[in-house]
C-alpha cells in the first residue's frame, strides 16, 4: 500500500547518494549506462531514481544533464 502512495505522489527532484558497493546500486544494471566498480569509496548520485553523477577513483563524472544550481547538491551527495 505504501509503495502505491509513493508512486502516485510523483517526483520531488531530491538528490541522494549511495556507495558504489551498496546492494541497491543498480546503475548500469537496471538503468542505461555503464556499471561502475562496486567499491565502497565510489559513490553514485540519483535524482528520482535516475543516476545523474558518479564519483569513481576520486573523479566526478556526470551521467545526465545537471543544472548549475543543482551541482552543489550533487557534489554533497557524492561526498557523504
């Protein structure tokens, strides 16, 4: 029931970051694009479930268009 409520709610444009080694990191598996190395130091930033940036070996790679005003939030998600 709760999942249906979330689906109906729509998008909120929130940016979250997860570890590259997180089991929920499905970037490159379920979503288009390359699969990054599953290393704890790597991070992936998502906006509404879509990977938009990755930090791999200390280098930030943008995987989708990111507005200039949104970049600080993306970089913060990749640092956490």
